[in-house]
């Protein structure tokens, strides 16, 4: 089956890395309003905004298989609503299937139309040039109360934090940082997949607040691909760990997301599973 990756025309800074991975994949891409609903193909949509539903509503007897790759992290007060919203998108036939990069979220939604698909990487996602470190850690996240508690504790202990940035400025800052520190915006132990793959492709070691099920990053046990720590011990661990001890871990993570779980390979594998399922159900009258 043909595979097309669909992007919004509006450019969201938080989706810079996903759009970059789309472009690097070697797969066909289009904008949301370029989706041909009468084409026998799988379209993977990375972001749903006001551009999507009007175009979908105009589809007559669609043949295309529509997938939404849901990467937004639901907040604690919205998680039940998030799960219901995903089912609603499917029940109203906005999409045929939804992908999530977090197995924990897939289990919570508990719907056979939700599939776990990790975000793979690419060696050219970021052209980082490793420099003498100016910063102990980068986080590249929206700062909030519970995050700032950790950041301030580390800074008080003498650790330096890279500022947030996008574009070339971010590339430079990542090359000047010792590791990526991932703190959840809320108490839910849900993966931040784009931050993980960004760090992995930059060969930045990852120290993360506990993730209930980190998917591909959980393989081979604790501390193999990243360091997983509960919130209460996060600052202490970040203070004690030596970057030199994490170098091999960063190399393993880079290798995993750029080879076995390279971006296009992951997408094509998921689409192949969709194609096989459709063939098995070919006799079902709809």
C-alpha cells in the first residue's frame, strides 16, 4: 500500500522534529488539504487542527485509510477525556486507526483500533556538533511548577541548565549540553516520545522521571537506553550521575532509533500490519 505522511500547513514549533522526520523518511508527504480520500493508500496524520475536519467532511465514499499519530501528552485532569476523545475520533470516522507512542496510553484507552507505534529516529534529525559542555543538562520543555522544582534544585547545587530554543540556536545548545533531563509536566507516568527521540538522535544521554511503560526504551532492562527515576529521587540522581558513565548508553539509544527502529522502518512496519489485517478481513461486509 502507498504510504503518505500528512502535515498541517500551519507550522507548530513543537512539531518541528516530527515534520523533519517526515521529510527525512523518504516517504511521500503532503499537506492535510492534499489528502486524496479516493486514493487506495494509507495517510498518516501527525497533528489534527482546524485544517483536518473540513477536508475530511468533504470526502465522498473514501477509500483511503486514515491514521492519526497522536503525540500530544494528556494532562492529569484531561486523561479520561483524552481517552474518550480518541474513541470519538474513531467512532465519527474521522480516522480508521490511531497510533500512540506510549503502550501505557494504549492500554488505558483499551480499544483495538489504537495501535502502539513508537517514534523512530534518523541520523540527520539534528546536525549537532559536540562542543566542550557549557551546560550540565538541557530539557527543551515548557517550564512548569513541578519541573521548576527539579531545575531550581539542580541550579542551587551548582548545575547549569541550557535555555529553551528552536532552530539553529537549539542545535548549538544541545551540542553544548551533557545530557537531556526529562521531567513530566504532571504526575502521569507517560512518555514524551519526541523529546526522547530528539535526545537519542543527538547522542545525548537521557535521565527521565519514571515512565510506566517506555516501549522500545524499556527493552533490556533499567538503565540500558535511559535512566528512569521517580520524581522524589530525580534531582539527587541527576546530581550524582557522571556523564562519562552514560556515554555508552547514549550510543546504544542512538543506534536503536536510527537502525532497528528507524523512522521509515517503523512506519512501514505498522502499515504492513494494517494491510495484513485488511486482507484477513476482506470477506467482512461493511
